C-alpha cells in the first residue's frame, strides 16, 4: 500500500518529499498511472507530418510508460493522436512512418480511417453486435501550441489553460516560425531519479554555486518564481552588462525590465526555456529509479542571438546540473537522510512540484 504524502501548503513550515519517495519501487510504479497518465506529454512538432509521411508511429516515454501511439494527418489537414494498438488482437498497426490513406493492421487486415474510426475487418460477417465503439482506435486528446503538439493519455487537467498562461508572457514571440536546429538538439542520460532532475531545474538557488557562466549574465538578486496551477515560471533578469535581452512592447507585463530568459516548467516533466534566440524544449524521461533521459530540442527564431546571454553555453550548464543531480541521487540513498526543508525565498518552485506530486499520488 502506498504511503500518503503531505507537503504543508505553508512553505515556511513544509518539509520536502521524504527520501523514500526516490527509493521505493512501488512509488516509482505508481507514478506511471497517477502522474504521467494523468497529465500531458510533448509529442513533437506539426512538421513531422507531411504529404509524404502523414502517419508517424512512436512509443511514448519508451522504457517507462512504453505506450504505442501514432500521429496522423487526414485529407482535411486535421491531426490526430491515436493508440497504435489494433483493437482485434493487440498488434502494432503502423510499423513505420508512411504515407497512408487508411491504417491497416498487417496481422489480420483490420482497417481504420485516419481518425481511428473502424472501417473494415475480413471474416467478421457472422460476428454478432459488431463493430462497437471499442473497435475504433482510441483517440487521445491533442493540443497544439505554435508548432508543438501535446497529448493527454488520461489527463486530469485542461492543457489549454497551460498554453494560455505561457502565452501571457511569451505569446508575443512568433512561435509558429521557430525552426528545429538538429545540430543543437541532444539527448543526455542522467544517473538519477527523474524527479531529482526536476527539483534542480525548479530553483535558481544553486546558480551562484554551480553555474559560474550563467551567474555572470543573470541578476541573481532579482531572480523570481511565479506559480500557477500546473506550471510555474522562473524569470531570469539580466545583469547590467548583459545586452541580449527580450525587446518587450509597452503592453507587455514585463515592459521596462531586462529579461534574459523565461524558464517554464509544466507538470510533471516538461521545460520550455525561452531566450531572445528562440526556445529550448527539455523533456525529462524516466528510464528507471536511478536513470533518466533528458532530451533537448532547440527551436531557433533569431540565429544571430545564439551563444549570447542566458541562452549561451547550454551544454555546459546541463553537464554542471547533471553532476549535482547525480550527487543528490547518491545522497538520498543514505539511511540517515530523511527529508529537507525549503528556502521560502528561493525554492518556491520545488515546493510547488512536491505539492503536486503529493496531490496526484494521494488520489
């Protein structure tokens, strides 16, 4: 039986999640259904579907959820996210990216429309009460933000509210014009629990101690965290010598401020880091209790601003973060570490994350 978790809503009184959270296999397993299936995941950009390849299969969080899905684009340009598991005997329907008029299972020929609706099945004329709605491929809710696509497997909150909240500050950027730079996109394997990686991302407290280059361009004294229901924002203010900042109009909430970066985190495992050059999408993918894959996707708007300001040296920053997070992974295995306390001024984001994890796990 899972333990109940309690994070005091008053950060000045609260303790962190216990060390057992990061060590208990039953808790790690429960995170799949209670957190990841109940939230949203980034599934790429719209340009992965073309006239030449309008059906693209993938495995969502392979090695953790390992959920087969397929993105399709129909003749009216509508995009769908479907279960890629045949409703007859469970075979994978679409094996490889392809141009498809229909989705046909290669096992027994069951055929579906591009929106997942059942269409035909050989040798089933004598089957009673067939087809039923359950013979359609399951269609998952899909949301689009600029070029980005998000799927909710069994989501318990509306992702449009997340999009609307992010648009309040970064909606002025022409997100539809962002272009993926594959040369700046990379996967990292971190030998630590996925939530420890998120813990580290969610506070700027460590910046002066861990990231000397980043600390040199940010005004640490004004670093701020803004909390929302299922996401939060860290605002990186530029120091007086940093010239590469956002050019904000008078109607923007932060007009007159020198903003070097907007760091968005969306529960449970997505980061969208906006810089004057564009956006770095960071996806935290659990592989095991002590192994995580972090995928970086760089979407560029203005290449002339790359490698400048807070958006420079991201690989170095990542490696510095990994070293710290892997050190914490070793520490939380200690018999003598139980839980910590939060800095009320610097760890609001971590407190928010732990509160959400407790809320979802306790359901």
